[in-house]
């Protein structure tokens, strides 16, 4: 490292100019960085499942409604209000590239003189009243008018496909529609576009506010910690430059920022500040020992440089292990996170030493924490060991409660307008989400028709299911919504009328009448609830004739399976990371046993945070599962610094006792380890105010990881190192062990 420090010393101005040039290029590339906070890429990770959904869409063209507008009158709607609704629908279609479906436009069938006569709902409502006419048509019931009769739903579809275009159209709709409704009518929006917009907004605001809060807090905290401005200035500059260069590099190579990348800014800040703290602390220690600036820089890079490289490499290995994932978005996240780690390492290792080379004078007086580490008062008493053990056992006892689960509104606070409006829709109209089953067989067979109706009736008894649509409901609709059991003759007549109807329901039945689709409305279900419904339907489907095959399908099933796939693949990758990092540590420490020993204080924090998350009711879901991969990499960092310093002291003083080597290692790195853990805690706490639930949970779990990893490094790892040294070199001089 001496030659490297000489390069910094001689070429520091040229290096500084190169850094400024790289920053300018990154700033120039920044407008090209693509940002997509939609959840679709995460829900479409099962590529085979996605192909099946796309193939099904060719057979059953879906009715796609990205937006649902709820118009609430101060009184129950009257027949005259239907003309107002129709005018609003017409105005929207003239202003926007949308198709609007609403109550006055709904087609219904009336039988007159033994023949079916197609009518519009508006015309019949003028004769019999809205509520009375709705009671006759199950397909319309609780779909277009709320249960209390005061809120009408407008389903808006057929708009743009691109996520950004959908978002812009939604913003225009929110501004335009309130101007089209009569005075006293309240407009609310729900549906997929509303949820997407809320998540995008929460994500952007949460990431921006948390990173800004981190910068402000660290700008205040670090000068107090280091007792000098340089201790705060250099680490902050390093992480800000790293964030800029990482964003510019992503833009240059065509990577985009997705919702799964919410942790990357925190990753840059935390990793960058942690390595910078070790560098500044080592430089300060060397200067206080009497070395001049150049000698102190050489000593800093020699002692801390390899450990910083190894910590970044192990963290990068942890993220690159995600390349084995079956989920496309997870693999992309692994690449982007590893890229951020390596960019941050380069920035810190260039900017901090370069800044230190320009700094004159000492970096402040020693502090109590450093003095405590030097005089050995770091050693914990037995009561402290016992307390740590009890806390860890209590935390990890929650592991049996751990569950993998997620649902659509999990990221949105209950008081967010998107969540409030969704709750209102589900209360007034029923479930917005879909549970889809594909059926194949002779669907025109009256026996099959009645068997499917029976399964539907039994399945809809689930409290999570609020409605249904299938070809059997449409047959009854064209027959005038006849109640009771249908004879073979009426079923055959209804199927014949359905095939000739201008409103043939191609989204639930193929013209051949051999392929069909059952669509059930559900509430916002968790993955566990949804897959339980799959099992329930499969059990009921055993009653169908053997010539009928039923298969749960649809986008919702794909989304829930993909959400579970994200979590399970990340956990498998975490297991692979354990193995890969243990082998890597064995290589750099030149001891397989030491590599395995070094992993123990890092396995415990991960198991502990899993247990704590389970006790707190935080399920394993997409938004937080990356904390475990991040936590492993960060926990390993301080272990590497401490083990590296220990081995360095053993080589310097081969005749010394293991306890003396541990004391010296903690004197040189202990303070930095405590400070980096403090940085992790503060960084995690900065995420707690975030409105997006995953970001808040991420901050909480990051704090737990930091505290438990620090306990493992200071309470457990020194004892493991001493045991390793004594059993590896049994003839080494030993000192009596004292409790202090």
C-alpha cells in the first residue's frame, strides 16, 4: 500500500481533476436515467407464467379498466341522474382516449312476447326505478351503483399501455373530471392506476426524504464524533460523489431504477460512510501517534485498505449471488446493488485518501471511546454476556412465526387516499381484485352447465369472494335473468342466443363453447389467502364431470406466485451468500476454520432480525427481503476489519498472547466498528418516518441488524478469535482471563 499512497501523494491534483471530470460526465448522463417505480416487473417475474397469461389473453380478451371513478351524490341517485352520468361519460371519451362503461350504458335483456329484446338500463330504469331494475340483473348488481345507491362507478379503460403515459393520463383525469360533475358530487379514484400512482409517489418521496434526512443527520453527527470538520466533510463528499457516479453509470449502460432498488441509496450512504469512518479513524490514530501526513496516509492504506477491499468484495458477492434467482427483477437488483457497492468502494478509496493528503494538522484529540478500547475496558462482564444471550434467544424464538406473505396495498398507509378510496370501493361495490379459473370441456352440455353453477355457488360462500362472472351468468342474462334451476331446453336456448348476441362475452367464453373462464371478485388478499382460495377451489372442482378440466389462472395468480418467488429466491441466494462469503473469508484469512468462525457472529444477527420481524408481525415480502442480503454484507464488514487487525497484530507480535492481540486489534478498530454501527442505526432510523411501509420496516430491521451485529462482534467474536488462536497455537504464551 506504500506505493499506492505515494501515487495519491504525487498525483492527488490529477486524481482530483479526474474525479471532477467523472462527476461532470455523470451529471450530463443523469437526465437519461430511466426510473420505473411500477410494480408490474416484480409481479411478472415468473416468465413461464407470464407467457401463459399472455396466451390466455389471446383466447379471452380482457376488459382492462385502469381507472375507476366513483361519483358520490349527496342523495340516492334518481333516474334523471343517469342522463348526467351518460353526458359525463361522453365528455370523457371526447377529451381522452378512453372507453367508459357506466350504469346508463349497461345492456340488459327483457323478454316480450316470448322473444328476447335488448334494452339499455337507462330506459328500463326510467320505467321501474334504478334499485328495482338493478335487483333483476345479477351481473350489474353492486358493480355500477353502490349498496346505498349514492355512488356511481365509471370504469375507464382502453387508454395507453405505457406506465408513464398511464400516470400522466391519470393526473389529467384527476384534474378534469371534478369540473364535469354537478355541484355537490364528490369524485374519488381507485383502481390499478391509482394504486400505482400512490406507490410511485410514496417511493419517490420516501427515498428522497430519507436520503436527505441521512445527509443532514450525518452532517451534524460526524463532526461531533470526530471532533473535526474533516471527519464529517470527507465521508459525506465521498458518498455523494458515489451516488452521482453510480446513477450516471447506470444511465450510461442502460439500467433503470425500479421499485426493488429503493435500498440502493441507503446502501451507498451506509457502505460509503462505514469505510470512510475506518479510513479517517486510522489516519487520525496515526497522526496522534506522531506520524506526519504522508506517513499517516501510508499507514492508513496499509492497515485499513485491504479490509475495505475485502468488505466491499464480500458485500458485492452477496448481491451477485442473486444472479441465480429465477426472477428477472431480482437478478437485475443484484447487478445494480453490486455495481453500487463497487462504485462506492472506488469513490471512498480515492476521495477520502486524496482529501486526507491535503489536510494539515491533527484531526482532533482522542476521546473516551478510543481510550476505553485501548485500556481493555471493552471486555464485557458475564452479566452482559447473559443479557445478550437472553435477548438473542428471545428474538430468534420468533422464527417459527415467520411467514412469506404480501398483498397489493401492503406498501400504502391506511390513511393514504389510495387506501381510503380502495376501502370505500370494497365496502360499497365489493372486491376489486380477480380470482380467475379456466375451464375446458363441453361447456354447452347442460350437465356441465349445472355442475359449474353449483361449484360457483359453493365457492362464492368464501367471505373473501364478493361476486362472480362467467358464461353461466351471461346465459341467464340473455334469458332475462331467470331465477332457479334451468331446464336443458332453456340452457340450450340461452347458449344459442348468447352466440348471436352483439355483446358476446368473449372475455369469459370462446365462440366454440369449449373453453371458458370463471371470474370471481375478491377483496385485497394476501398471498397466503389467495393460494388458500386456490386450494379451496381445486377441492370443489373435484365435483365437476371428468370431461371438464379446471385450472386457476390469471394475472393475480401470476402476481402472487411472483411475489413469493422474489422472497424465496432471495432467501436461497442468502444461503448461497453464507457459503460463498465463508469460503472467501477462509481464503483471505488462510484458514478454513477461521472463515467459518468469522461467519458465526454474522449468522446470528440475520437469524435474530428474522425472528424480531416475525414477532413484530412483519412478513417476508418483496419490499423488505433485500434487508437480509444487505444485513449480511454489512455485518461481515466489521468482522473482517476486526479479524484483519487481529491477524496483523499476531504477525507483528508472534510471541504475544491472543488476548494482547485482541486488545490491540480493538484499540485500532474498535472505535471505528462502534461508529460504523452507529451510522447503520442512524441510517435505519432515518427511514422510520417514511410513508411507504417497506421503507419504514427496512429502517427498523436495519437498526436491529446493526445493533445485533455490533453485539456479535464485540461480545462473541473476540472470544472466538481467542479460542481459535489458543487451539491453533497451543504453546503460545497465555495470560489469565479476567472479568472486568
